[in-house]
C-alpha cells in the first residue's frame, strides 16, 4: 500500500473513531454513565487533534456532512450539560457554573473572531498590495502575529477543554473546585487571547485613505519608471496556476527594460516565486485605471483571461501574448489572441499553428523568440547518463471538460508503469504529473494514486520503507524549508528585514538549488521518484532522465530541446502519419497506443544509439519548435521586447517637463 493510500486509510479510521466517540457520548447520557462519557470525550478531542494535524481530506467530508468543527464542539458541550442534568440536577452548581462558563467563552470567541474579521475586511479594502516597492511612508502596519490569525477558530474552540474537564471532575467527585477553576481557566485564557490580539488588531487598522495610498504608489512608480509589465489574472487562484507567471521571472530580470509585475488577485502573491522585479497587485479595475506608468509601452500576458481587458484598454501600450508553453493544444493557437498586438512563440511551429486559424491572426503579429526557460537543459550525448537508465513519465492533466481528454493517465498510465517495472532491464522511473492531475476527474485521481502506489511499493520491495522517508534527508530538507520560510517572510517580524528583494531572491534560489541537490543525493541511485512538489523542478527531472514518455503538451516541446528520445501517446488510434501531421511535436516521437505498443522501440532508442531512428528528426524538430540555438533565446526575447518598446515610444512619446522628470538609474539586468 502506497503512502497516500495509507494516509487516506488512517484518516478514515480516525474519522470513524471521532464519529463513534460522539455516539458513545450520546449513549453515556442515555445510560447516565460518567466513565463512558469521560473516555468518549477524551477520544473525541484526540481524534480532532490528529485529523487537523494531519490535514486529512476527511475533514472536508465531515464538514460537508454538517458535522464540522464548530458543530462538534457545540454537540459535545450540550451533551455535557445533558449529562449534568441527568446525573445531578439542572439547578445544581455544576450545571450553572458550566453554563455560565460556556456562555462567557462563547462571547469572547465571538469578540475574537469579530476583531479578526474587521482587520481582514479593512485590509482587503486597501486598493493594492506590493512587493519590492518602498511604501514605508504610508505607515501601513503589519497584521497581528500569524499565530493569532492562523486557524484561530480551532484554537479558540479548544479553550473549552479546562471547563469540560473540570465539569466531569466535579460530577465524579462532587468537589466544586474542579468546575470552578476549570471555568475560570477557560474564560481567562479566552480573555487573555482577546487582550493579546487587541494591540495588533488596532495597529493593523491604522490605514491610509485610498487616495493617499494610490498617490504614494504612483510616486514610487514614477521613481522606478517601469517600461514593460507582466500582467496576470486567473479566476481560480491556486499555486497550481502560478507556474504560468513563475516561469517568466528570470527572463524579466534579465531584460534591459525596467520590468514590473501586475497581478489582480491578492492570493497570487502567496504563490509568486521570489523575484527582484517589483510587484503590484490591484484587485479592482477602477484602481488599476488609476495606476500611473507613463513610460510603460509593453505588456506581456502569460494567459488568456477575461480581466486582461482591464490592461488591454491602455492604448499607448503594445500588448503581447507570451503564453506559458508551446504545444499542439488548442490553447496554443487561440482565436482570442487576435486582440494582442503581437504573439510571441518559440519557433516556426507556433507561427504555423496560428496561421492555420483563417482570418484570425496575421503573420506580422507573430514573433519567434525561442524559450528562454530552456537554457539550463543539458543536451543528449547519445547514451544513458548513469548505470540505470531513467524514464520520466510526465503526462498532462485531464482538461476542463471530457470532450477532449488529453491525459494518458486514465487509459494507459497504470499499464505503462507496470510494463516499465516488468522490463528485463532495470529502469528508474520518475513520475512527474501535471499539477492539476485529478483535480477535475475522479478517474484521473484514482489512476494517479494507483501509479504512485506501484512506484512506492516497488521501492519498498527493493530498498525497504526507509527509501521513502530518509530521516537524514528529511531533517536537512526541513532545515532548508525553515530558512526558505524565514526568507519569504517580509515586514517587521522578518528575520531578515534589511535584505533587498535582489538579495532575498538570490538567497532563496541558492537554498532551492541546495534542496534539489539534496533530493537526488538522499535516495538510492536507481530508486523511483514521484515528483509532485516544487523540488525538484521539471527541468531538473529532464536533466536526470534519458527518455520522456508524455502526452500532447508543452512538456514534450520543452523536452525536445535536450534532443533525447521521447514517446507520445496516440490515444485516438489515428494512423501514425495522420497523427504526426496533426501534432507537430509528434514528428520526431516514438508513438504509443493505450496498450503501450511501441514502447520497446522507444526503450531501444534510449539504450542504443544505433536503434535511435528518430535522432535526425529530433534535430530538425528542435529548430522548428524552439528556433535556432544562436542567438540564444534569452537574447531574442529581450530584443523583441526592446524593439516593441521603441515602436511604442515612436507611436506615443513620453514627454516630461524639467520638474516632472524623475531621477532614477536605468534598470540593470539581474
């Protein structure tokens, strides 16, 4: 049984214990049995703690079943009062003391929650959030300490433990002191929590007016004078979508122009990677319209989204769709892209995709700039790098609808892994699924879990369970994670308050490189890998692989830069020639069907250069998909931005008076 399956089973067992504990409490009230009630209460608290500590998915099911955290605490408290009435008397001291204690505790919990809600609502009313710009003049204070805000409902609810324990103790011994001191402890702790929160909440509510805030932001932008912006918005904010922005950060930093990042959802800042580029997040369209960037002449868009129109309305700016990877999916040649002044693609393949859309995009709109992100990829030498050949299986996800299911995970993924594991030559497998795999389709989620279980079970059979949880590596990675968390913390409570964003970014990337090296060194050389976190990166996985098996996606296009052999699933069962004609990335690919026929040919190509009949075609395809090696794509990308910026200046010159001209130095590439 794989680790995810074990965790799911453990979560179900703990949830069952939690539910049964409430059944036992109810039975104890009916039977008027204090010992049963006391044991059931202890089990219910322990099960709740375990479920939340493990962040079990069963918590969502409990909440959806109207048995959420707050309901559970209320039921426990009512059952306690019912037991008091059944065993003693409703007019007894213990019932009165428990009732008063619970009432006061409820009031203090309400006050605590109301304070935090007020702080969050007022802060959300600020017209923008920034990173990398000096806005100290606004006097915006930090939010209360994260301990006071994070999971505050659960923390405040658990303050009833002393009161509940005291009431049970008084019922058992008839000693009034237990419920009295237990009630005092619960109420005092809740009152203390409110007192501790109050100063931080009051400071957090000292905010500038929207007009003052916008004025200061525009003054700071006037000093920086941004010339090119990366604009991103997405309705479903998630770390799984932010790769669309994060992949372009280093390319922005290397530009000669002065870049700025414009986001529209505050939550995206949590998932934005470290960067030296200034960032502004402006949720409301009317506030974005008030942001003044007089020298801005180029806006880059990684995605097509409805709120792009709020930036597209700036007529003095040249708008460019850069996407988030080239592939043969429909998203890589969308008719909507005609609204942009230019569309930047990696190579001739991208141009051909758009030219197939009749009367939508003109040829002069398309500019070939390469893929700057692929510079770190190591080129194929013609032979496997290590004693154990490595196959990376990197399928795409199931898509937004069932009309076009792009992923091979459902029909072929499990069979592929079983076939690779049973191969006569021992192979190392890296499973690197798309971040959204299984988020929409239960079938994809189930197949994904089965693939992980197969790889983990094979590792356990060959190396023992310890291969999945190396204690030394876990401790070292945990230390790196703590350092990264400290570096990513900004503001007055940061351990590194004096670091500039440039210095902070350099340190974060250094630690991430260390984490990547540690990841590979911490496991046996031929152990399988399931990669679902940020470390190691996709391109790091490419450099540790000898053969890619994937689907129709930008992952395959990027892998072509290595010139290593690769295979693509032809799930529709089209004739090979027709499939290669429709899917340009399949031109130099070995093709597999849902039964994995064709896999042996791909493996032979990996193991023997003489058997690699597609090698010359990969050389041709690389230039067709990604453009020439010289000049490098980083140079072509920056040059395209420079050329478009100069065109924008010619169309809409920037005129400053002597008094208005800001004094600032030109942007220096990182």
